[in-house]
C-alpha cells in the first residue's frame, strides 16, 4: 500500500514521479485535502520547470542556477 508517508520519503529522496503518483491517488480519494492539493501542485510544477531548465543547461553557471532553483523549490 502506498502511503502519504512513503510519498514524502520519495519526495525527499528526489523520486518525484513516484511521490506525485501516490499523492494523486490519495487526492482522488480525498479531493478536499488541502495538503494533498499543495503537494500535487508543487510536484507538477517542479517536474515541468525542472525538465525545462535541465534541457536548457549548457554551462556551469546555468547548472548552478538550476541547483539554487531546485533547492528553493523543495523548501
């Protein structure tokens, strides 16, 4: 069984797709849960923006900018 605790662990470990899948499944069962809504929105945003930034990186400066952005997104 996939729990919200497992989703949080996955998220902290960087397994965002796995975490998102669990959060979305729980959100379907509990559509009014504000924390689940926030988690789904947060991870969808990170997945979309992270891929865009990653694909556009060509220099060390861009990588460092991406790293800072990613750190801010998880806090």
